[in-house]
C-alpha cells in the first residue's frame, strides 16, 4: 500500500507518519523491515528498489520517503525514474507499506501523471495547517501524557512566543 502525507507542517507530518509506522511495525522495527529516505540526498530509484525488495524477517516492510516534492511540482525527478515509479504504483509490493511525505499541495493530476495514479490507488492524507486551538489542545494533551501540570494560559503564551511553530512549540513544552 502507498500512503501519501502532504501538508504545510513538516514536523507534524513526520510525527503522524512515525505514529502510523510504529503501529504497523509494533516491536518489529529493525534494519531489515524499515528504510527511510530523503529526496534531498537519495534517488527515487533507490526508494523503488528498497520497496520492491522482500522483507525476510517480517510480513511487512515499511519504506518512508521524505521530501517527495515531485508530488507538488517543486521537486524534479528524471523521466526514467518517474517511469519506473509509475510501474511500481501500478504493481506495488504487497508486503511493503510505502509512505511519501511532502510539504505543500499536491500538483494537479492533469499536470502530474504520478499524482493521478496515486489518487487512484493510494491513501492520500492531506493535512491542513494546524490552527492555534489545535496546537494548544495538542500541547495540553502532551503535557498531560508527560504527567506535568501547566495551565492553558501558559501554553497559549508559549504558542505566542514561538509564533505557532509546531516543532519549537513542542520543544519548548519539553523544557
């Protein structure tokens, strides 16, 4: 199965994917059934090759590709790699869960054949930008899980000081 996570909050997208990956692999995460790539320093061919390989020690393999910006029209991938990926989308390895993560908005399927194919056969998660209330409520739950006490007014102040930045907000809550 191919999963696409796209939205404006990169660290939040990563946390959602991390949670889903942990649910899939549970205690079985090791070098043989998990691989992570970043399009800033990896090729799409490497990702496809990894996704096609069979996991020997588990029923499920997870491959994560961060900065899959070719889905937004921002990133460039050569035509040969795109054709190889089209073939993979049409016939994915049933033992592999492939996660594609990108910041931005999906390019129109009229402009991007890969997006059109993914819309037909993948789970597409478009994650809206978090509102102030979303982030503050998440912060309240987070400190509760850490068995800490902090009032909503203090969390709102942290939100204002970090200007709503997701990662800085949670880093500040850890202090």
